């Protein structure tokens, strides 16, 4: 037995050394490198397995080559060229240029944006849009639940497929792990094209389990688009067993839908290897002269050279002159975002962060507590939403720029997930989203008013700090 233990110890030592060298050679952030090295070294065998599943860096991979990307982008590029008299606001030009230069995320003018703040508003509008579809329906979602709402949406999609409308659905394989294959097979049998994103089947794709498609975007006929934080599940309407659900979703019409279409078609090529670039996917759209809304649809993923959405957040925060308001269900910011928020607050900018008081994920809750206290110490006003679970993901700055989409303020969204956000350069939309934030803030309590949260006991702080060490890995 002693000899067997010695052999196992030697094997573990060799595997751990190789894995740690692999982590170090990847040249990622020092905090993340150290965290993985500690897990691999001090958690025998299990640490190596966790690294293989959750730690292998895919940022250097290229899932869609440049020629294919150009093919999928050319219609949206034509839409950009055809925008007569496009004038970019000078104060936002650095942010706009950042996204254009990084991934050709083009700005589109003359759009109309509607805001939905709960499932009772959003899902009837989605069903109405589906019922009016004549050409195609494209859905890219993290969760498509086999529940009453999921089946209602599925039935609506099946009805359109029977009418000859092209229906394509991308769902995340991990996000839908608890959904039966039969649920999706029923849609396939009715003519709907359904594809899972990065299916996790051992041993292939095991290293991709950590890189999920967290996007929630829908395109109807290339004319109407939806983007935000809502998946297709009944809890987004009725809430959980313990609390209501508060979320934000955008409805878009106008030329900017081209950019949503492009995002979907790139994802579709990745999951199905089918290149869809027909004219019908980029039809002539109705422009809205008032209100004038200019926006960019920006996607980010672990396989792009840079975390674009995170870069956008940092650029906006650092350029703020009066205020920055952020809603997010999880707050575990990267060092760059943390530094930007603290710098803005110390410089006298009104920085406010709104998160749920009762979270749906215990790890995210505990990992974020020390970050939130750090924000308070820097002068940030941190409030905890008490009227339900706040799943909304938005940021608004200085009454003239805002962003909303699927991105949380955490390591996973900024670095590991495939995400999509709208960056909107409009005073009218910014003020509407600001009002959404202020309304939510009235249903919250300040973190400073909770003694156990703002001044926890030693053992509690120790536990929070230990969990925070693992935040870069999650």
C-alpha cells in the first residue's frame, strides 16, 4: 500500500508540474495564473481535471477564418456604406473606433429602441414578432427551458416552420444540460434547424466546457431584433420559488438589425458550418428619423485577441464626466474594470452599482462581497436590490451613452463567455435606461446600512477572501 501511495504521489507530482508549466507559459493575468497553479498543486488530481475542463485558454484559437468572416459581414458593410450623411459624435468617437478597429463592429444610425423590464412585457412582444415572421427567425440563446413558456415559444416556432418560414435555433449545450434531447428533437422533426453550441461530449470538447455562448439575441426577418438578459424560461416571467425576476431586454428596428444578424450568422456558421449570406437576410429596413439612435452591436468571445466588451466598459468609465450607473447580477470585476471604477469614484464621478441582495448563485454572491466593500471604500455607492432577483445587465453614463446586453460585470462574461451587447450613443435612450436604474434603486438598500455585510466578522471575511481567490477561475 505504501508503494502504491508513493507511485500515485510521483504521478501526481509529474502531472502537476506539467500542468503548472502549461499555465505559466500561457501568459495570462498573474492573478489567474497563481490561482490555477495553487489549485493544481494543492488539490491532487482533481485540480488537474478542473484545469482541463475550465482552465485551458482558447483565446488564441480562430473559430471562423477571415475569408468566411468577410463573407458573413459584407451585407452589413454595404448597409454601413449606404448610410448617407453618417456623422459620428466626436465625444464617443474613441469608443466607436475601438469596436470598428477590433472586429469591424459597425455603427448604424436611425434606429428605434424599446426597453422591456420584465418577462410580462417582453415575451408577448416576442410572440407577436414571431407570428408576423414571413422569411426567417433566428434565435441565439443560452437557455431554452422545457417548461410552459419554452413549449409555448417552441409551438410558435413550429407553426411558422410549417408555413415555410426558415427557423434556426442555437442553444448553449451547458446552459441546457437539464433539458431533454426530446424537447429539441420535436422542433427538428418539424423542420426547425437546431444546433447546440460547443456540445460537451467526453473526451472531445472537454476543455471547452468553460467557454459558453451566453448571448441572448433574436432576429426576425432581418427587420426586428431583440437583445438583452432574458433567456427563454418561465422564471423570467414568474420568477423563482423565492423571489420575482427583474431583467432588461431591448427591441430594435432599423439598420442596426444588420449587426445583430451578422452576429447570429457568424455563430450559425460556427455551429453548422453553413455560410448564409443571401440578400434576404439583410433586407431594406425602415429608418426612424426621430428619435435618432446610433448604436453598435458588439460581441466578445474567448477566441478573440482582446476582450472587446470589457475594453468598452473601461473606456466609457474612464471617460465619464458626471456619472456611471451599473446594474449587474454578479460583481466580480477584472482588475482593469475594478481600477477604472475606483479611479472614477476617487475623481469625483458619481459611480453607482446595483446588485441583487439575494443572489441565485452562492459562489458568485460570496465571491463578490469583498469587491463590493472595496467599491464602497473607494466612494462608490453600492445598493442591493430587494424587490426580487436582479438579472439586468446595463450601464449608463453621462446621459449620452449606454450599453445593455448579456454581459455581467465578472471574469466569466468579460473573458470566458461568448457575449453580445448594444452600445447606444443616444441621449434619449440613455435617459430612459437611467430612469430604469433609478426606479430599481428606489427598491434597494445601501450596502453601508447592513452591518454584517459592510463589517463582517473575521471568519466571514476569511471565507470571502478564499472564495475571491477562485473568482478569476470561474
